């Protein structure tokens, strides 16, 4: 049987796209069935009324194992009398529970730092965790590039931090689809091992390759708005909102293209158009602009072309921007 430390387990380890690990919030926190904070009086001393799995017995005196996932009547988060999470933390779907009631019963009180702070004394707990008393399996969904994922609350800080990278998919309001495995490193994110989740059903999958094998298809949402026009779809799946990013830029944010000298452009328009840099030929501006067919490899690596620093203009040479990368 799966062992449970308590009636309510808020979260397990969560890493999103290589972000810092948010290790398991796995301690007994009793949200109570009395419509309040499980016996905690914010104006008075802290009173722990948590119920550990080993202390609950059946009529025969044997320890009763909580059903996982929870199969009882869902707990209405509004019945706790706790305020909803501020909109600056998430769009909704969470309530602020006092840190004291969490810290009093967690094995490692520092783990509450993994929940977004509502104020100086409370943290934002996703309603989906509260409703099923922590004994839940998040809904499955298709995440980045069709990878297996789970619908998790945007109220979780590490989901909120990566919200631009995560698709909505089939998830509910205020949720995003977090992949089971990091699509870049294939490392387990922990998103598919929360609470009662038996784990990923599919092996890790990589992001599709493009640019004749020297590029990676990345979510368009992850590309800054001013950079999107510089990338094309290339060989990326057409229905997944992906753009082809050359690996030299993905792997090194400070990548500097190597210098080269154009042949055809310099021969036709003059030596002022000779200076250039080597750029992947799948970039739309290289394949269709900056002289197009006039651009050659000119000493650049395979699948790269020599992009000129200057191009002919109506009033003379104009900067292309290629040499500013």
C-alpha cells in the first residue's frame, strides 16, 4: 500500500523546465471538517488537530489507510473561512491558509516557502489540493510539443514563473499543463508524481529537431516578442505553435557568430558588402532575405551561410543587424 504521512499532503517535489527544486510539502496538515482552520484560532495559541494515518483505526483496531485518491465529498475551500489568494499571486483557484497551521504539523516547516506568501502569516494553497485533502491525482494533459503532463495550479510559484512556457491544453481555469519530463534535458520534473499519482505513463520525449538537425523546435510563447519575427517554423510540427531556434542560440545566450567574407555580394556590389558573419541558413532572413540566393557558405560550417553586415539600399549601404548579434 502507498504510505501517507497524513490526511492532507499539499505537494511533492516539483521542478519545471530545469528550475529550482521545490521538494515535497509532505507533512500532516488537517484542514478540518468543521468549516474552520482545523482547530487553529488565528487570535490565540496554535492548536494542532492533525490526524496521522497511523492514529486512525478501524472498528477492529487496525490502522486505517486513507483512500488515495480521496473518494469522499470534496471539501469546499470556501467553507474554511480563509481569504482567496491575491490576484498578484494567481488568477484564482487558491486560498490563503495561516502559516502557523502548516508549520505546526510539517516535518520540515521550511517547506512552506514553496507556497506563495499571501501576507506575513499565510500562504496560498491551490483549491485543488484543499478540495481532495491532498490525496489527489492531477488531470493528465498534453504539454509542450505533445509531451505527457499534468494540470497544476498557477498559484504554485514555480508554475507561475514558467507560465509563458506552459500550454493551457485541456486544463481547467487557473491551471497550466506541466510536463512530466523536462523537454530539453529529459529530467523528471516531479509534476507527475504528486500525491497519489502513480507516475508518468510515457517515457521522456525530446523537443522536435529542425534546421537540418542543428535547431530545436521551441514554444513560440517562450520567444520574446521582438525575436519571434527572426525565427521560422521550418520543420516544426505546424499545429503545436512551435518555432525553430538554432541550437547555437539555444545553448549559448551569449553566442557570437564567427566572421566571414561574402563572395557574390562583394563581387556584384563592392567590397563594402564583403564583411559578414556565419548564421544558420534556416533563419528566414538568411533563406529569403539579405540577398537570398546570393548568399553562400563562404567558409562557414555546414548549414550556415555568410550573412553580410551591410546590404544595398536606396541611399547606399544599410546595416543588416547580422553583425550586431
